[in-house]
C-alpha cells in the first residue's frame, strides 16, 4: 500500500511535484535548483573506491555490531519477556513497546546532540564520535545487568535504558555517510547498510542458538554487550572529516611515495 502511494505521489524533482500536486513556491524551487542553474552531474563512485575505504569499513563494521544488538530487541524481546520473565501476553505487549518508544526518543536526541556539538566545537571527530561511543558503551553496560537481575521490572527498565542509549548512536552513523560520502552519500550509506544488515541477519540465529545450547538467556546478552563495546571502539577509526575523494587521494599519494622510495 505504501509503495503504491509513494509511486503516485513522490517526485524527485520539486518542479515536477509542484506541477502535479502544488505546494512548492517558485523561490523554493529556485533555491533547490541552485538559483535556476542546471543541475550538476553527480559522478559515479567506483565500487573499488568503496571497498578500499577504511573509513567505510570501520563505519560498516561498527554498524554491524549495533545491528546485532538492535535485532535482539526486534526478534527476541517478546519471547524473552514471556518465557524468561514470566509476563503474560498482554503485559508483554505493553512492556515490549517501552524500549521501542525510548529508542525513538534516542534517535532524535542523539542526532540533535551530535549536530549541536559540531556547531559549538567545530570538531568533526569529537562531535560525531563522542555521541555514538557514549551510547554504545552505556547500552552495553545496561543490557547484561538487565538480563541478570532477578526482578522482571528492573530487567525491562534496564533493557529500555539500553535501547535508548543504543539508539542515541544512530544519527551519527547516518550523518557520517553524508560527511564522508558527500555527493556520493547514497553509495556510502548503501555499503554501511549492507554490513549492518549482515549483523541483523545473524543476530536472531546466534541469539537463539546460544539460548538453546546453554539453557540460559544471559549469555546472549553478554555477547551483544561485548559486540557493542567493539562497535564503540571501532568509532576511533572513523574520520568524518575525511571524504571518500580525499581518502582516495591520500591513498594514491601514499602509494606514489612508496614507489618512489622503492
């Protein structure tokens, strides 16, 4: 249903949208089009450049760790609350929604904080790194105690805090795709999302297998917490101020210097 609506309603060019649906004034169209200038051609990023980017690999692998932990909530939280914590189906449906609501708040708050830090400090590394590192570490510190506590209500409180903390990091992940990808942000986001979806794919399987073979729910949360710590550490290798083109130029210059030395 959404796809049908999107196909009929959406137009990539605001002028085309205005002709069909209205609501976009001339000044806004001129501003979007760069003052009436013809749109510039966006160069295609070679796949080899994406694969060769250390920045994207660090970003994508960190997103893998985040996605692994995130999908525990999506795939297993309702079952966990019923089977491990003894909630009824009705109670579970209420309590399982709390982490998602907290996560929605964290999504907006984390991105806002990161942009505010950049505007105030003009320090790309600090503003983009500090928020997700804090969020991922806090999520790791809350998830395992949430699985270990004997109180079902304390468990859901800690896991809700874990989801909130984890989602604080999301805005920075996608913002860095814009920071380093620039006009090729879609390609950068695609690679990051590819690695993240790999984490999403293996998470439910690993979680279920660990629970089945150990007979305990705790170990799976411990694994997720460890991966979140790894994801936070990977942020130290991400350079939001270094675009894909600049990184490629540095790589070319380094290879040229090595060839001269040899």
